[in-house]
C-alpha cells in the first residue's frame, strides 16, 4: 500500500521498549538518505559524542524498494566514531527487502544493552537475546550461529559485527548477509558501543504490488535494460575489478602506498587474472538480476594431514586496490587470504589496507619500529599482513589502538603524516587527479561515491575551477536522489530522469515527479547542516603531501589547481550547510 508517511520502528536497548512511530515527509525527503537525515535531525544528539547511548543508529529504505530491480540498498546513518560527526554508509544483500517485507521504512536503534545482545525484528516480532558468549566471535562464525538462532526464509537479513566492532575500531564495518557490508566510517563500532552484536530483520509479511497495466510492462522494460543491454555488462562480467588495467594505464592506480600510480606488476592482480585464477561464481543482492558480486576461492593445504581447505571470498576493485596494489601483494590468492581475515574481523577493507600500507612505509623509513608493529611489515608479505589485520582488530598496544582509530591520527602521534593516504578517511582507489582528491577529502562521507570526481578527472584536461565545483555539487545532489530511493548507484545509467518518473508514476508516487531536484537539494542541505552543526570545518581539511607528489596521465599534479578546488569546495559546502532562516 502506498503511503505518504514513514513507518519507523524505534528499539530502545536500555529500556527494552519498542515503539512504532509515523512521520510525514515523503514528498520532502523520499526515503533512504533523506529519511535517515530527517530522523537524525529529530532524535540525534547534536551536543553529545558518538558513543552516547542515546545516539541513534538508523537503517532506512526508499519508496521504490521491492518494486523494481536494483532498488535494493539500505542507508545506515549514525554519528561516526571516526570523526564524531554525522555520517552514513550503504549496503545491499537482503537488508532492504527484509525491511520492506517487515512493513518498515526505517529501523532506528537507541540505548545500550547491559550485555552483548542480538536483536530480531519483524512486523510481528521484536526479540532480544543475550549473546555474551559470542563476544570475540568472528563475523562469519557469528552469521552461522545467528542463522540457527533466528530461522527464517529468504526474506531474512542478518547484520552483525566482528571483534573489531566490539573493540571499537573507528573503521569497523557491519557485515550484511554474505559478501555485503556497511563498510565505511565505523558503522560496526556504532553497533558495538551499544553492545549490539547483531540484528536479524525478518520479512514476515507481504506487500501488494500495483494492479495497473503500466507497472508490469515497465518492470519488464527495466529488467531488460539491466540484463540484455551493454549498460550493466561490466558489473556482471569481470565486475569492477576490470578497472585495474585501465587505471594502471592512466597512471591513476594507487600503488605501494601511493608511491606510484602505476606498476608493471598490476596485471598480476587484474580483473582478468582474478577471473582466470580464482572466480568461483557470481552472486547478487536480493532484488538484483545483475550479479555484480564476484566470489573467488582460496585453497590452503594443511601440512599435518596433507588435506586442503577451500574458502569463498568476495572481491571487487576496491578490495584489490587496498589489499593488493597498496600493499604490493601481486598474487590473487594472497589478496583473497588477506580479505578473508578482514571479513572475519569485521573491518573495512579499504581502511585496513591503506592503514597497513602507511605502517609498512613508516616502518621502512624508521618512523616506527617493530616494537610498535609487533610483526615485520614488508611489501608483498601476505602472511604478515594477515597477522596485522588481527592486531588492528584486537589491539595489543597503543600503536595499534591509534591505527585502529584512523591512519592520520596514528601518524599525528608517531610521524609520517606526509605519506598518510587519507582523504577524510583512508582513501578509495583512484589517483586520478585534483578533483577526486578534493571530492573525497571534503565530501560528506569521504567516499569516492559522494560524487564522480574520479570520472571528472579522467575526462577533463582543462582546469576550470568553477566548472569542477559545479559538477561536484550538482552530481552530489543527483546521487542523493538515487540514495533516497534507495537504488544501487551502478543503476544510475538505467534510471535516468524520464524512466525514474515513469517508475514513480506506476507505483503511485507520480505526484513527486518534477520535484526530484528540489528534494535532492533539500536533503543535501540538511545533511551538511547536521555535519557542520557537529563541528565539521571543511576549510580546515588538509590534503597530505603525498597527493601533491603524484603524476597521472595529465602529468604532475597541479598544487595551485588543487588548492583552488579545496578552498572553493569548502566555501560551497558552508553555503549548503548554512542554518535555515526563520521563514524556512
């Protein structure tokens, strides 16, 4: 049933009370990132730190979830342990459809449980279980136990944390079902500080599909666009791992802690090489016919009995960049072995790889010693990096406690800030140039997907500061619309404005057509107001020296252009996040 209000379940872990609240605003915020920001504006504590028990963790879906292919993401919003400001992350898996089948637009969790707890919610059930005995369980083991604890059909989604979240690493992630994650900015820690080990969402009821003639025809058309045309073939074929070779050729592939932007060794960990050597199967999020998840296998021999253990590990471009190229690990199986440990510990793979790359260079240059690193980190040494992942997740000393709180925070204490590859958080895998560096360094969630700065660099040789800033703001707003739906950003080439309008019309939301840009701008401003209200000062953001030393396909990075973009984007952000006037 189409409704013009939001239905939100709020669970208080301190009191044990569950409340269903209804809020208007569909025509103003759509859902997803817009709904999450709207709820945080009402329930978030602006003057308290991220670890205050009453800070909410919010999971929100959009108006088209469950109605069309690739409208399959969930937005998770929280106050980040990484920078103590409002942030968000996105994941697929079954999470979005499970919330839809539970008749919820959002699940909001406040309070703190006395002991480690697992929460199960659905349209007919809210249950908590004491799982203190699971403290220290890795994320994969936790998933196995929870599937037995909360049995259900394919409409069940299980979100859980590993030891990193329990130990409050600033970049602990939330593992979702299998191979999907709320990866960036510490969502796992936002759960861990609440003593919340896991959430099971049971999609225990149905929902009606539109009965008009237009809907099935349009659904079929969209399905065909996604499965029979070339628009999505990249994602199903080699997947985003296909980016390794092109970025290497463009001298835009971060390598060896960004000491290089290309390497002749990159071919050894290319998408083609992964497909030839490791690819086992493709998988997909619920409600997605594309299958962009690539699952490789690792075979390890036990010397004691000469038997083999096979493990399945998901991969795509970002994990290969961070745990391959940045660490100069050039064997596909070794990359997967590192990723397997990261998966178990419940860490963000990008932050983990980049943090270890910085630590390796710092050790090599004598900035730190083995007293701090415990193990002798060395480029290409996968076995040692696997041990280092566990040390980040379960810190044995002050060095690893700091490294788990963020690479730059660690560098500020020990030295080596110049070569810390941090753009707001540990960098994404693009050394494309000035626009990308500024986009991620200052962007809302410091992600390469905040806007297409990396693609702008690749298609613009000219240095048009105002043009680049217009692009960052406008492209960011357009992505916010998709993130309010909540659609997979891979599908934005299919869901153009006209098709999106048809899709909204066919399910009963046609009244919102023509308002998308207005809604996107409203949400964009709200999100920036929240961050700035919590202390974000974009003009104070620094871009480490390492980025000013790189060479890309366009030549040496232009520091004057970089600085003009940095100061200009900071000013634009402050305009967007300005307090509302009384009449607004």
